[in-house]
C-alpha cells in the first residue's frame, strides 16, 4: 500500500503502464454525470492512454 492522493499515486505508477483504467465516479447535480477528479487528472497528465469506465 502506498500513501498519498489517489491521483498522484496512479500517475507515478502510470509511467510503467501501457494503459490506465479508472472509474468515472462523480456525482453531478440534477442527474448530470460528471467525471471525478482522479479520472480528470489521469486523462490530462498520464503518459499512457487512459480509459474512463462508467459505473455499471
């Protein structure tokens, strides 16, 4: 287990990854679906491709 923010830990490990898969988890207002902060950071800062999966 590693301590730190989820986004920072994922990004530090993504340097050795071929693909990063994250959940979209974020509750929006009035039923609007939003992307969570961890998924947002991964999409914008990961050095590898990122797949964001919706809640099933």
